[in-house]
DNA sequence: GTCTATATACCGATAGAC
DNA sequence: GTCTATCGGTATATAGAC
C-alpha cells in the first residue's frame, strides 16, 4: 500500500467518525453519546478514535467547521457590512431567517454545541462569551444604528445577546417535527422584535 | 432519644444536604456536582443521602419548591388575572422584573434546572415542555389580548416561549458580577419587546 | 492506522454494623 | 438515622500486536 492510499483510508475513517457523531448527536444529544457509541456506529474500534481526535470536544470543534462554512456561504451570497438597518423589516427578517435556517439545517451540531456550552462550569463564563461572540454581527449593526444617531433600546451587546438567546434556546427546545413551521417562527420573531408587543 | 428528637435530627440532615447542594450548584453547577460532593460539604456520609432523596434529581425537585414559593409570593402580592395588557409599558416591565428578579435571586437553582433540562435527551421533548409551561402566564396574557381583538405578532405560545428563552438563557449565561445591572437588563428587554427595534 | 485487550478512574447505589 | 465499607457498572484513555 502506498502512503497516499493509507492517508486516504485515514481520511475515510475520520470522515466516518464525524458522520457517525453527527447522526448520534442529533438522535441522543452530545452528552449522552459516548465515544464508544461513535466508533461502533462508524464501524471502527475504540482505539482508532484517538488517532484522529484527542477527545469528544475536539471532534465537536471539527464538526463546528461545517456549520460555520454554511453560515459564511449564506452570508457571502450577499455582502454583510456593518451598515445594515435592523429596523427595516426586510433586513431584520433576512437576518433571522438565515440564523434560524442554519441552526435548523445543522440541528445536530447546534444541539451538541448547546449541550457542550451548558455542561461547562457556569463560573467559567463560557456561556456568556459564546453568546456574545455568536451575536457579534447583530451587535455591530446595532452599534452602527446608534452611531447614526438612531435610538437603540439598550446596550447593543445585551440586546444582541437577548435576540440570539431567544433563537438558540427555542431552536434547541423545539422538536424538528414540532407544531410550528420555520416560517411561522421567523415571522413571529421578526414581528416581535421589529415592532414589539406595542407595535 | 425520643422519636421527636430523632425526627428533628433527620430534618436537620435533610436541610444540611439541601443547603450544601444549593451552594455547590451555584459554584460548580448541577452536572459537575457529585452526590459525594454534597454529602461531604454537608458533613454527612454518602449513605445518609439516600435516606432523604432517591437521587440528585429528586433533591433538585425539592429545591425547586423554594423558587416556586418565591415566585408565588411575589405574584400573590398583586393579583395576576389573565387580563394583563403586556402592551402597557408598566405591566410588561413588572412582569419582566419579577421573572428576572426571581431567576437572579435563586441563581443556583436556576442554573441547576437549566443544566438538568439541557442534559436530558433532546428527543424527549422536555425542553420545549418546560419552556412552554414556564411561560404559560405570558401566553395567557397574549391570548387574552387576541380575544380582545388586538393584533398579536404571532402564535402566543411561540412568542411567550421566545421571551422566556431570552430571559432564561441570558440569565444563565450572564455572570452574577457581570457588566450589566439588573435594571439595565430589564429596561433593555422591556424596550426591545414593547416597541421592538423599530419603535 | 487499526485492531483487541486492558488499565485506570470514578461514581452511583447498597449492605450491614451501630 | 447515620455511619463505614464495598460492590457493580461504566467511560476514558492507553499498550502492544498486526
């Protein structure tokens, strides 16, 4: 066997592990999926796992690349400068639709990330850091609004985190075959955030 | 020793376990706190734990009574019929302030409940059930609004869950000594939800 | 690189003496 | 009711053959 072939086999194993993990994370969640479950589902041995990943968390980070690529792709389709006016219905709707769509399309990974975040030591501050980082774009749009002299209903970081929290937790909790369609969710939250209850 | 005294000692042990658990849940979270950690912190033996609780989850349910009592108490101060107009700034603010205050004052228990909920099998549907139940009051207020012929920006259950998700996850993530005061948070979310971004 | 087999560690839960 | 001691199950990670 040439080195190239062996390398290809290794890549195949790595891909099989990632695939199996994604499936299992979606079915039973991240925390309830053991490393031996992943290797068994991938048809590999336990020991083989550690040739590719140091632990389960590192595998999750590798999966994370997928969802980030998907998000970047959807965002690259249109330019995304700071100068987005979230008080414009169409622009707010587009932002929520993309965020919700990515979370739902890669639900297994979102579930895994969410569980991993919440299982961490609460005192580590990771949850707030993650939430703040993942809503950085929303925050920048709000900061831009404020720089334009427009009234913003509170601290941009706080508002962005609140909106992100709403989407993330509802997406985590709402079953895939739940009672509401994606459109219902996006429309409801667009209305709620755009005009608020007193619109 | 009379039976009465022995009973009192038992109650003391039970209380010590609950106290120790609450402290540890606040420090390291629910998932990272082992039963032996609780008994050690309470100055009792491992075996003694099972005389009072079947497992860690049952202890959490016992702690849950505390937070529910606190919420009921704050709500009993004023009547809380369905006929609350959440499009009125003062009433919305009051609701958010109470919910946020209870979560922050009993942060250890909220952290524990949140971790317990998220650690469960995602396919169990528990997360959505919990979220929906805990926001039942908001939902009823919205349903009442709708019955009055007022426009509501989406399905009441969905909107209520979204608002609850925002509060719950931000409260979980935001450190107790974080960069924002309780007032800032409540005001920001009141503004956001009352008038929305386009207020 | 992949496998089998195992060391290591940990935690939940119980048995039995007091 | 509380204690000490321990069993039993389980998951991570490694060692060594192929």
